[in-house]
C-alpha cells in the first residue's frame, strides 16, 4: 500500500472481508451488520473501532513517497526517479505519461493529495506563482482568489517585493488583490537575505508531512453527533464546538450565495484556525506564562567574562503590530544595552519570536559582541536554533537566516521560563509606546529599573 495504488475494487473486497470477520459471518451464513462501515472506521474516541478507510489510507501512504521525492534529494530513490520521470521539473509539475510505470503513476496519486494541502513557504519568491500556487498563510484558502489581471498571468511573488527596501510593495498589493488578501500577504515576513522557496505541510507544527495528518484532511461531518464527538475528543472544548457550528453555517451561506467552493473536508481545519485566531486575539499576558503559579524560576547570570542576551516578542493585534524586546547583561547582571522595537505583525506568535531572535543576533553583533549566550522563553525557537538540520516549520527559513549570521562568532543558546525573562518581556511590551525603535546604552528604560533588579535577585 505504501508503493502502489490499490484498485478501489480490491480495497472494497478487503474491507468486505474485514466486515465479515468482525460480524462473525461464515460461508453463506449472513449476519446483520449492526453498525455501518463508516462508523467503524472512526477513531475509538469518536465511537468507532479505528478501522482504516483503505482507499484514503492508501493515498496518504503514497503521498509520503511523493513528499520524499520533494525533499530528500540526496537519496537513491530521488536520483533514479528524477532522471527517469521528471528530469526537467519537480515532482509537483510532473505529468502523467503512458510510458511511466505503475509505481510512478501511484506516486502521482499521492502527489495530488499533497497538492490539496501543501503550501509554499516564502523565501525569495522566484519559484512561486502568484495565481497558481498556494502561498497565503491560511489553511482554508491559501490561494489567491482575486481575478487574474491581464498582463500579470505569469507573475511571480518576487515581483510583489520592492527590490531596494526588501519590503512588500503595498501599492501593488492594494491594486491587485482584495483587502483581506493584501492583509494576509503583509503578515508574511520577508528575509533580509536570499532564501529558497520551500513547499511545507501546514497541518503539522514541524511542517513535515505525516500519514496521520494526511488521512485527517478527509474528515467530513455528516451529523450533529459527529460534531459533538469531535469536539469531545478535542478536550471537550466548548469554544471549538461553537466555531465548528459557525463554520458549518458560514459554509452553507457561502455555497448558497456564491460560486466559490468550500469543501466539507475544510470545516474542521477552518474551525481550528479560527479558534487559534480567537484565542490569540483575546489572550492576556497571563496566558503566555509557562511556569507554575509559584515557580521560583529566575534569570541566572553568565560566567565571569561572558555576556547573556535575552529576547522576547509581543503581539499587539489591536494595532496590527509586534513588539521586540532585547537586553544585554554581563556576569554581574548589569545592563550593557537594551532595545525596544515596534514591527509589523506576522501571522503567528512563533514567527514573531523567530524575527526577534534574528533581530537580536543582528543587534548584538552590531554592538561588537561576537561571543554570547542567546536566551529566550520560546522552546520551539531555541530548539530549532540548536538543531543543525534545516527546519520546514513556518519560521524555519527565518532562523536559517539567523544561523547564517553566526558563522563569524561563538553563540550558544539557552531556554528559560517566562519568569526568568521578565526584563526582555517588559521591553517587548513597552514597544507598544515606541515609534520605530529605542535603544538604551548601559541601561534600561527608567520605569523598568526595578524589574532589572528583581530579575537578578
């Protein structure tokens, strides 16, 4: 099943044998099947038995092979198939051929599943088609839905970026796209140096395709009971239940009043994404604490002769801005420099933290420090910075840019709880009141002096 597309008839025959065995049917002795097969294929947590829908499972396994051909370019598997079946393009553009083997045609079936869910992570934008590729940071509508403008049919995303300032060309965005699409595009951060465009899988935190996440993309609700079971499985979250019901109603109105498609399989992903946006918009500082209420976590000074740089990010969704906070201290806890900066709001908190980490390295090196400890309270960011492997996560390319700046220095990484990162945290919050950025030499803002003392003691 991992390498060949099974005929639907064969999948049906195998499922028939499983059903007969389950209901103890022998020979010509027919027995009543008390529960329909679709119900038995649901997870046990949703009232089913966890049996596989073999056709969908087969497609998800084949998509794994297509994913390897997309990303594992040093493997023998890739080198053989590349020369034979798609010598002048990638697996994404490869076409069916009558001379292709059955194994190749099977992998293309899995490739089609990838194309339904994967999107492009923007680097330089030279490889991404504005109108034909999925590149917007939305799990439900990642493609541009605006009408193609005459003369711009072959336009690449790189054409939307000002080559001098390395920022989005807002005039072009407002002229070509709807306000909602322009807002989504502006939330995509741009790397200062050239980074390759990459296809990622948005349904896993790592950005790597998994068979389990591939099979989940086909979820369709057929009754209110299934909706209740689904939300019960997701930690009995009443907010998710409300958003699933709202999304179902929104889909009904959209299908009824417009010609735009809204597949039923997108109800669950749309609801989860809406819940994430709702929680981020209504969160307060307390929701970001990772330490227990009475944790004694506090900042620890570096060894004699070393310096430690703490960073943190904040999101001001009411302003559409993000805050960056950095503080550089020596072994005695004295502030050597601090920074509070306001920037455009990215589409996820992790990207905010990644941008802060990159900016922190640049800021610290600009002051002449090449050897230091970089410390933050985001475990995902610190883990990725420590890893030597390339990351396919939504912020992986930003941290790759940060790693490229570390070639001439000795930088170590450390993770600390929020209570041990309070100076950087307050500097990030202070960015709400800063225009551009503010730097304090051998000090912090006067109103944060007591935080600096408490952070060390």
